C-alpha cells in the first residue's frame, strides 16, 4: 500500500513532468475510479486548465490547477501512476488515463480497484480532517505525546489512524515501533515520555530513509517511470516473519492489530 514515502516519491518524480502542463482530458475505465463527478463533469472542471502545483497531504496526491481547481489521487491498497507518451498500449490494471498536453499520459494503475481520483471542493480545506504531517517542522515530541495521551487503543492502531498523524501506514508503523523498541499492542496512553521521544525520532528517521530509497516495493507499488522502490531492503521487521531479528537474532513474529498484519520482535519489543 502506498504510504507517505511512496506518495512523496511519486510527487517528486512527477513534479518536473507535469508542472505547467495543461490537462487535455481524463478517461476512466472503471466506473468507481472517479469520485465527486462523472467523466463528463470531471472534464468540464479540469480539461484545458494548467497544473500549477503538485502536493502531498498524508497519503493523498493533490493536483492544484489554475482558477483554484483541484483534485486528489488516493492510491489506497494497490494504486500507482505510470507515465507514458500518448495512449500506446494500456498497462495492465489501468483504471484511468490523465492526458496532458505534449502527448504525456498519466496511467492510474490499481489492481484491486480501491483507489480513486476525487474532485476537491477546496484545495486548502478538503483534507483538513487529517492529522499533522510527521515530517513537518511543526510536528514535535510534545505534539506526539498529546496525540497519544488518553488513548487506550494499541499504539500501532493509534499510529495508523490518519486523524492522529497523516501518512503513516502499516509497514512504516512496524518499522518505527521496532526502532523505538515498543510492542505494537501496548496501549498508547502507557507510552512513557522517554519512549515518546524515541518513537518520534524513529518515525522521522524511518520515513526519511524510505523517501531516500524511493519507497518500498513489496507487492504492487512502482515509481512513475516503472522502477521499483528499494526501502524494503532496509526493513528490520516489516514483512519479515520467520526471519531473524537483526539485533537479537530471534525470529520475527506476526500478529494482528486492528485487522492489520503486524511484524515485531518479541525480545526487542517486550509487551511489558
């Protein structure tokens, strides 16, 4: 599933290709891919308008166009974008094409059909329900401690709640909790101030390193040019059930937290 590092990688790699280009049209191949407008209305809103900026909010990619028009792409479980010249041969699982001038096409790929391209009523407030960005300068250990305070839910679930913090998904939550030596099932409100600091540092470190590695290709994610990410090569616990912990050499275990597969080291991350 594309999480913050994957969406940020997509944004950075699309940025020099799309800024200043004009949208020619959008063609969906799955009737639920477009959200907030049908194909005809979507094209009335966006066709002919120039892309002024490309931004990310949590796991959302946001296209901001002239005249304050904007739309987002939410990749959900298996979405990605591949660039190409014109239509050519449609990539497998292509659910929509965003055609730009200069014969550039953005192919929205989504094997499981959970992702969407959504019209936003307001570029500034549409995603305001999301929590703070964990890599912003304004995000602090004090803010994280306040978010966790009073929450009896498992710490893993608290990190995955996008209303709490925007962009952290399953595999990076596992990696951050391992780096901070915190068991994923511990109640969020039982994390000490010292542990909050460790977790804060781990979140920022794990996400920053994953962006540098162009995201993680575990299953479906590919970069816009078709290349794989390499962040998965650095994983210590995520998707590594049965492998040995890089610190203590004991087997990594898998459990379920909030219906999500969760990987951890029972020795380095004692439940306590």
